[in-house]
């Protein structure tokens, strides 16, 4: 977050009584503001065009002291709402009518002062209230756990996140520091955005609601990247029909979370370095200097120092981002957390299983590499639960679907191993083994031999996978094909 002492707050005050205007400007200057005043509607609009202001405080009636028959101030408020999103609009009036109040708030005022404003303290208190109102409107609304967790699980992870206590402690320390940047490093799916949101929640406990603006830098491509981050001026390009703040402006007073920061273009990196250094930036196509004070959190799947050596990331920006570092381990290095993670994944999918099924499912999950880490684990278990519901069968560990990315890069899924000698014999497996040995030793009718073996394989498969869908997946054949074979060998056309 930039240092507030680097630049004072600015305010434009519009009041048609010259003596009263000077009184208000003096109060603002004494409070540390840079000030500018205007007496007329025309003067106010000219000031807005030439300079950016954090606050604009306007009288509603500007046609002469004491007159209340016109509403020039409403035009100023509407102009700010349409063209100057960086500015906090405020109004003042001695007009007591409720209808006037409704018009003022509808025009976009965040706060209404009753004239006259008597003291500098009164001015400052109301400016701070307006600022908090603006930031509360931009603040990320906290999201609860998507489904109610069982009480025992809720006690162990009340926020629905499984993390080592050392990471939780570091998150809280990072949140309570108000200046240092935060760098979160980890593979895809390790929960980097969840950590950023935890930091925001911890900070909000201290400062009430503050904005949280998440940005996936990998999505910022081409010429629109600068516009998305820093905003643009009306008319800067085709389709730019209004001024915008951009993510940088929206994050003022809160947190800007830049995920996959290593993918930012060099132009965006240079502009970001400037705003991190002094809090100032320019919209695309605009020469006016704007300001934003925010705490930056960045996340990367790659080591930024390595990116600097490759010339893909600015050394100055990497140095500027030096601060709190939080490194998240991949799932394959967190085997001790798998029991709780699997239980949580099942709960979020709305499923409960017996302890022995949970243990078997956890054991199976330990066998995978999980390139997509926790995100992939939760998704795969959600697929398992969904398929079990669709087939109206129990959730079983052996039905966990397998995807190539669950294995280490370059490692193929485990091949089916055909043992040299079959395990415990059943009538079906004994018949199949006998038919296979006979066919290998003497001339046999191929269709008869294949039929015996195929029937045994299908029969044994259904012992492991009771549903048509799961069995057809295990056998690698279509459901319709398996249904036909069941009818052929067992006279069954429906699932039992």
C-alpha cells in the first residue's frame, strides 16, 4: 500500500457564496487537503476537466446565495457519476425538503451535509464516513461454505480450508502489516486465491470492510490489458463510451490481488511499478494523474527470480514486490492432510460415507500425483459423488475416476496387470482359466472360448462395480454394449 504521506488528499468545493467558500477551503487546507474552489457550475465543470479530485463537495443551488429554485449541483453530481469514477461525490444544502434530498441521493451523492458546515472536525468526520461508504460498496462480500458442514468437520476447519497452522499464523501476520507486499507462490490448484481472501478477511476484522479486487493476469492480453488494469478515458478507443477506474482504481483503500503476475505484459509491468512506487497512474488515453492506495498481493506458479533471469519479468518490479512470502506445498507433499481434505471434499459435495469407505478412498487418493492439487482432488471427488447419485449406488473407492493429469507428467495411468496365476477361484473364473488353458494347448472354437472368458470378466467386474455406468467405464465399452452382453450371457436387460 502506498504511503499516505506521499501525497495529500484533494477536494473541489463548489459554493456560490464567496465568503462561505473561503471558509470551507480554509477548513480543508487545515486538515491537510489540497483544495480548489468554484463559485459557478461552469467553473466547477472546468475544474473537473483539468484536474482529478478525490472528493467533490458541491452546494446544490448555485444561482445566488439564499435562492433554492434551481438545482445546478445535481448536474455536477451526475457528471461525476458518469465521467469521474475515481471521485467521491458529496453535496451540501440548507434546503429542508424531502423531495430535494431524494433528488440529491438519486444523482449520486454519497453523503449530504446540512449547511452551514461549522467546524473542520465536522467536515473530516463526514468525509471519512463517505469514504467508508464508497469502500464498503466495493468490498468483496464474504462467502460462506457452500454447504453446511457436519459439526465435527466444522470444528476442525470452520472456514472450509485445510491449512497447516504455520501458514495460518503467517497469513495473519501478513494481514496485520499495512505496507509490505505479499507474494504467494505455489503450483496451480494449491489455493493461492483462498490465501489472498484469508488475508483480506483478517484485515477487514481490523478496518471493517475494505475492497478486494482479484485479477487473473493471464486473462489480460493485447491492448486491452492496460485498459482493464488502469482504466481508460472516454473515447480512448472504439467502444470506450465512459471513463473507467480499472482494477487499480477500484482497489483504492483495499487489496489488489494479481494472480499469475508473471504473465503481465512489459507495458503493464512498467505501469504497475510506477503506481506501487508513488501511488499515481494514468488511464489509457488520459493525461490526468490519478491516485490509488492499495495493498498488493501477487501470486505466481513460477519463481519470479527465475523469470527475471529469463528476461520475462522486470527486476525493478520483482524487487518492489519483496515482502511477505507465503509458499504453498503441492498436495503430493501434504499426505498427512489427505484424510481431512477428502472428508471436506465429500461434505462440500453433500455426501457422507462410512468410516471404512472414507479410509479406502483416502488410501486410494494417496496413490496419485495430482497435477491440479487440491482443486483437482475436490473436482474428482465431486464427479465420483455425482456418478454414484446418478446410478443410485454407494460411493466406493474403486469407482474414483482416473484422469491423465492425476498422474505425474509423462507417467501413463497404471496398466492393468494380468497375474500369472489367478487369485481366489470362483466358478466363473475357474471356467475362464480352464477355457484359456485349453485354447492355448489345443484347437478350440474361438467364439466359444472368447464367450466363456468375456462372461467371466463381466461377472467379476460387476462384483467390483455394481452399476452399469461404473462397470462400462471399467471395461472401456459403451453402456449399450454392456447391456447387450448382459442380456446375451445372463438374460438380464435391466440393472438389478
